[in-house]
């Protein structure tokens, strides 16, 4: 159940524990508790504080434990269906309060006029009443624990089993003493004990901190282990490129690299010179200039006469990269493109030249992983939009490498916390800074009743000779909610402009129709594209300066950000208009965030905060662990420290 083991033989059967026979064992296994370790890590979901409070200081509405003297004979009234009410008065800390218990008539014999009583209930300060929920017999107050047991057994019963587990199990795997001292952590056994048998809020807090650290630290150690496996050491991986030639090439580029681009190029080139296989993630928003970084490194590989490959998820992207690399290299490099639509004769020719080492760079889709694609010396692999490929697909390409050096690229900014947890086995380079001269996209939020304004605004952009994207949801019937169907929006725009100016694209169209519509928009024959989110990936029309997103509240921040990234691809100022009448606070917040920042990394952090890691777009779903106490969005500081400590362990082992 918990992936982290604190005891020797963690799977040792719970039947060895006191109070666990076949029946109990079966009940517990039904909720996933089968081994010793599971028992210890089934931690209380909450605590009820039974320390006695002074009623004069108790807040209104609080659930509290009080004690005092019974002042009247208890009275019981019965109602229909066996319901009942028991009432009496008590003197509690000098206050005369009315106590009521519902449906516990049997308590009558336990409550004796003139004697002491202690009970737990909800306090109503105005009426000076307490709605009792339980009478407490044992002295000393303390905490009652609530376990997430799905009702299969009482917390008290389970606590006895836990007690027996503490007596039976041999604890190991504690944190190193140095870490415990440095971060003031408890021994793991004590921390677990403090959570199962709490004695004060402070110890519970300290214990939780310890377990959080423990979970995150061990998880990071596991990632480091995986990372070490991934990073094989051999001189074979060295790409001993010609730095002088590379510098000359960089000088021919029509622009100066940004600081982050330079740093990323350096990171990759340093990997080349090391005798370790490269396993690096390059992150950067759309338009941040990742492609040129990859291109420079491809050139480095070419200086030793070896080959590179770029794999992308769609044909559109393959075309774009191919064109952009051709621009970058001129005649300096031989480039070829291989996709699902490459003609057989051309493919044969490409494969022959590839195997002969005549092609320096092969750009393509998953066609690259086919068995008949054989390289002469493939020494650098770039996988773009890497999350869109399966592990098997990536491995298949990687296995074609002569020197295994792989650069993964993604335009989905990954929040640092997730990058540490989900991508911790990779080295990471980040391009945050946008190329100079880029004018930020201006975003505004309008209500649907302002449609006339929106139409007028789009017209003003079209009148300048620019293009615009209009995004709307595709739904069966728009009587549902207030959603504006893509068909309706299409009609509105056709009416306001003219049918000659507007194309429609959605997922249900035939491929040829869709391609023709896209083509006419890309060729600037038609200035307006009304579509569903099918345009999210790949399309590139620098002439487009406006994007209008209808029912924007339907989309998460990352999708909105990706959509917005369709514009702002030229030196012209671009705009994004969110049309939305958000019904929830969360949706309102998203609109506000979108209008306040264009930084993809800021957005991704906010997205993570708002949605939690489970839902986060673009995350390796399977890789994300379920922690018992730690929460990677809240416990960011602990995560970072745990990460640094885990790295130290591995570095001292001479990674
Ligand atoms: P990405 O791959 O990250 O989406 P690109 O590499 O396609 O971004 O870059 C987007 C555009 O910006 C391209 O036209 C590219 O030539 C240009 N570009 C890249 N780096 C710079 C830079 N440092 N200065 C100016 N323009 C740049
Ligand atoms: Mg290397």
C-alpha cells in the first residue's frame, strides 16, 4: 500500500498481530491493509481533541470537551420512529448550560443529579446549550483518532492492532542521524507513534513534518537511482565536436541568443563532452526559441560527421521543423523529412542515404521508429513534445543510437515541484526568457453580452490585413447551459463579416475538408478561422494577431495558454480576448490570472495550485507517487530540501 518501507519484512502478515484473526485480516485486506508496513502507514485522517476546555473561553459553534456538575434530573422524551431526546442542566465553569443528547436514551442511568460528568459536544454560546454527542468516562482528556477505515472497524480496535505492530515489527530504514539533527526531525518510529497515539498538537505537527520529509526524501532517492541507471557511463557517448566551427556557425545566425538559450546550448554541449549518455529535458514556452537551441547542437554533431534525428508528434510540426531547419542551415547540412505521407520511392531514397551517412539530420514523425529506418551513426536524438509519445516509442528510437544522447523538448511549462518529482531522473534546462523585441500579448476578458465590442475589435485587426482565430466549443446541442456552439459562432462571424472571409474547422470534419480549410487560412486567403481546440497544436500563422476564445471558462489554464500561444508570432502586437460568463469562483480566478500574466511558468504554478497535481495537464500520470502525508504543492520547501539531500547522497557516491 505505501511504497515506503519502515520495517524489516514489510509484508509480514498482519495475522501475527494481536487481535487479528482470519476474519479481521480479511476485513483489513479488503481496504488494502495486508502487511505490517500497511498497518503502520494507515495514519489517522484526523483527530478529535478531548482535552477539557474552560467553557468561558470556548468559541461559539466549537466541538469541545467540558466537565462539571449535573444540576437537574435527566429527562427523556420519545418521538416517532424510535427517536428520542435527553436533556438536563449542568454547571460548567460557573455557567449554567442546557445539555441535549439525541437518540441516546440509555445515557439516562449514567447521569446522576449532583454528580460529576464529562462530555463532548457542540457549544451554542447564544443559547448556552451544548448538543452532546458522547459522554466520556475515562479521565485525562487527550485525543481521539479518526482512521480512514471505510467503516470496517472501530478506530479503537484498529489502534490496538497498531499498538501490537509497534511491539512486533523491527524498524529500519530510518533517516540518517545527520539529517535528523540538521532538520530537527524525529526518529521515524517515534514520528509514526506520535501520529497513531497523539498527545499534543505540537508533537503531531512535528511528527507530520518528519513523515513528509521521510516520504519525499525516499522518493527522491528512488528517482536518483533511476537517474543513475539512465545515465550510463562510457567514452562511447562522447561527442567530441569542433568548438571553433560551432562558434562560427552561431555567428551566422541572424540574431543574438538569449541568456537562457546560451545556457541551454552550454548544458547540452557539456553533456556531449562527458562520457555519460545525455538524458535532458529542455523546457520553454512556445516561441521561446527551443528549436534553434536544438539546431545549434545538431550542428555540433555534424562537425564530427555524425547524425541527428528530430521526432515530433504530428505531420504539421514535422513540416514546420523541416522548413525552419532548412532556413537555419542553408547548405551547411543535409536534411531530410520522413513522415507517414512520404512517397515510397522518396522513402527508399532517404533510407539508402541515411544508412550511407549522407543525411545529417532526419526530421519526422513516429515514422522514424520503424524498423527499416537505419542510421549510419545516430549520435543525437531530439524528441519534441515528448509527453505525446509513449515510453516504448521513445525507447525504440533511442535504441537506434550509436551514441545515446537524447534531448526531450516540451512547450508545456512544468512547475518546479512537478519537475522535481516527475522528471527528477532527467537533467533539465529551462528557457524562461523570450527573445528580445517580442511584444507581450495583451489579454482581455469580456462578457458574452459584449459580443458587439468583440466583433468590432476583430474587424479592426482584419482591416489591418491581419488574421484571427476564433475558438468555440463543439457540442451536440447548445440548449445545454449557455455554451455557444462552434456552429453558431461560425454563423455570427459569417454574418458580421462575409462567408468569403471565414473558414470553419472542427474535429468531426473529413480530413480533406479540414486540410483545405486550414490551407486557405494559412495561405492568408481567408483571414478568419473559426474552430474548436483542434488548432491547439502545430499551426503557425505569424500573420494572426488576435485570438478570441468563447466560453473560455471551460478550459484549464494550460489549454488557454497554449491557445493564446497561436498569436504573438511576429513583430506585430497581438491580442487575446476571453469571452466568458464564469459561474464559479475558480473560473473567475482563471480569467483573472490569464489577463495578468503571459509567463507560462507562472501560469503552470498557479494551475498546479488550483487543480492539484493529480489533474495537472502534461504530467506523466503514472510517475506521480501517492504520498501519505506529504503534498507536493504545499510542501514545496520540504521537497526542495529533500531533493538536495538525496542528490548529495548520490553525488558522494560519485554519480
Ligand atoms: P520554440 O521552438 O521554442 O517554439 P522557435 O525556436 O520556433 O521557438 O522560435 C520562435 C521564433 O523566434 C523563430 O522564428 C526563431 O527564429 C525566433 N528566435 C529564436 N531565438 C531568437 C532570438 N534569440 N532572438 C530573436 N529571435 C529568435
Ligand atoms: Mg554525452
